[in-house]
């Protein structure tokens, strides 16, 4: 049954790698994964990671994937429970072309080792701004984006892609300011899944005698990482505690582009005008893939959590659970009464939209549609976001936050098949893919150093 269950994941296995029609054409704004967890280095801090440029080939020159100067990258925090952001971290980038050592333009990314910034022709800087309650804004930091791991001739020894400690380039590009830490640059893709078999007409595991493999192994992403003191995220500025009902925060990430793009006939000097328009959104992994049909995916990416009631029916009736039952003969439940008075899969509504009480993600005394204690008429809502128990009394892995090595596919499968509703199959299911071959750092920014252009593993079913 474990092998067969892996076949049901064609809409689910890509995390948010190219999950919706429109954003699949816009890699630099495509959010592949979003992570939030209490730092294992310092329990007084929370780490937020946002990945874009999914499935980047390490040797993708001469124009390697990068952050886009014309995209607004944002991480949103709701510390009240009403589906409105109370804190936003905005990150913007600026690209320049310089070569201090040679003083002339070149067609390649670098001349000499990328460990020396003077040898890198294309450089990027970033600015991080914090916005509180939609009004007060503070520039937290500016920094240099870490360079591409071009290859062994370009000084890849400055990265350590097979180790659990960051290489010298990563360390040099970690900025610290006011209790915060920041990093932006290429990383290993820490997600693991067999995309080749899943999308090859549900190719059965075992037909050729081989097991599932992580086809993302050897690919890179671009990561924005922020480490922030916990007390700057709680709604009362105090340390998280159940007595204060400030121990749960919810978060999601977005990207946005200007409303109008004016393209010049000379091929340069394009203009970007108008307000920012959201083009991608990600809180929990797999939601847009598992929960929503294709025609709703672009709508979800442009939507705000306050409006998530429009997607409620797709949570009440799980498309993936129904598919598994019909094709594989599983007995994933069609409904479960959690006492919410809504009907359908109320266990999934708790898991995806409010925070499940058995996972420590629903503050005591909070009820759907009820008043939020101490918040003057605001009501506790159902909305899709990644939640974490800051007091450390929750589940300890996704969906209680998300750490870089969490096996989210197995957990999501179990939940969809009724694990939170007491189903016997539930959390016994697995897609058969693990994190073998990946390296996760034991320190900030936690995702492994990027693979080198000419020295990286092949995650597919054929050897390089």
C-alpha cells in the first residue's frame, strides 16, 4: 500500500515548484517553499525562509537564475488570528554590473574566484524593511547577495555543499543587525520528491525494479532568510506563553510585480509602473497543489488570507482523498465532524485554516468566528497560513512550523487520508522518498550550500 499511495500524488509532490499555470512562467517570483521555525541555535529567535527560482540548474550560465529587481518579496506575520498581517518583512533587490579587477564588461558571470567579490561581474544587493500594522516602516538591513556557485574553476571551495557547516562564502554573506540575522543567495533545494515517476503517467514504483528517487537532488533555489527575536513577533511583545495567549503566530509569503510593464523596442530601458500586484502566495506547502483544482490555483496565488472562505468547499471535500479512494482502493474519510458545525472534512479545516488544537496550534479560548481576547472586536478567522507554537509545546514539526528537513509530503498524505480524524491508514502512508544526499546546515541559514555548476548529484533515474 505504501508504494501504491505514492502514485496518488501527481498534484501534490512538487511542493510549490511551478504549482499554478501563471506563476510557472515566472521563476524569479515563483515561491517554491516557505519555512518558519524556532531556531535550534537560539530558542529566543524565529527563522523565516522563502525560496524562489525552483529547480535551478547549478550550471545554468551564462545567465544564472537570480532575484528580480522588479519583484517585491514579502513575508507576512499575523499574531492575532484574524487573517490580517500585523508585521511584514519586505525585501527588494538591485542588480549592478561591475568588475573592479579588470574594469571592462564581460559576457560571463565572473573572472576569477567568486569568493572575491571583485571578481564577480554581476552583483546584487538587498534591502529589508519591516512594516508594522501597515504604517510604521523601518529599514532593518542592507546586504550583499551571495554569489552563484559557478563551478570548481570559480572557487567553489568557498561553499560546502556536502557538509553540515556553511562554507566561507555563506558565512561572509550573513548580515547581523539589532538582534536580527539576514541572508540572501543560492541554496540547495531542501525539498525531496520523485517528480519523474509522478508525472510520467503515474509510473508504478517497482515496474523496473527500482525505488523512488529524489529528482530535485542536485537542483538549487534562491533563498531569503531572516532570523528575528521572538518577542518582536508576539502580539504583546512578551515572551510566548499560553497564559498571555500570544504563543501562536501565523505566516505566509508573497511576491508581487508592478501592474504595468512597458517594453521598449530597443530591448532595454523597460519601465515598470503602477501599484504592486500579488502574483504568488505560499503558507503551508502543498495546499495549492493538494486542495485546489487547476482553475482555482492562479486565483489563490493572487488572493489574501482574509478572503479564504472562497476556497472552503475544497477543504470540506478533499479532491486528493477522493482520488486515492477511487484509484487505489483506500478508505480515506469523506467527512469528519470536529464540532465546528460546518460539515465535510472539518479535521482538514482545522489543520489548514485555523490551527489544529491537538497539534498545539489553536490558542486556548479561541473559537472560529469568536472574539479575539484583548483585540477590541476582532474575530478569530479561518485562513490558510503556516502556524507555529512559539512556546515549544506543539507538534515539533510541520504543520507546527516547518523545518528545512521535514518530510511534508508524508505528513500531508497522512492528514488527507484521515490521520487527524483517527483513520487507521492515516499517517502510516508514505511516498517512499527521503532526504538522502541532501545536506542541511546546523546553523543559519540552515539550507545547504548550493551545488556547483560542474559538481552536483543527479537526482533522476539515470546517472550523469
